[in-house]
């Protein structure tokens, strides 16, 4: 049986992998093998475009106002936000 060694793995990625493995009651090595087997058996499941996925989740912005009107509205709402009142010690 072959041995695979992976170096310089990002700490965040390793932590996520460790968490998933624990949830599945597997060792990290077993979890990596499972992930590789899933990918190799059906790579089309993982063939995604992150931008397209994000846009499909977020929907589109449908607005009849001009960009200037939208920007004015956003700025107006930011200035009138109660989050920045003097009573809020976090922003004092």
C-alpha cells in the first residue's frame, strides 16, 4: 500500500479537516482517503465555479434607480444608522 505525505498544509485547513474527521469518527488519514475517493469516483461533483455559485445564492440586484441614486441612499442610511449613536460605547 502506498504512503502519501503532505507538507506545508495550512493550519486552518488542517483544523477543518481534523474537525470533519472527528465528526465522522475517522482519523485524519481516513478522512483524507474518503475525500480523495469521493473526488476521484465523481469529479464532476466538485467541478464548480465559486463565482457562479455565489451569484446563484445571492440572487441579482434588480433596481430601477440609477447608480447615483443607489449610492446616495446607501450613504444616507449609513449616516442615519443608530449603531453610531453616542450612547453606543463601542463607537464612542
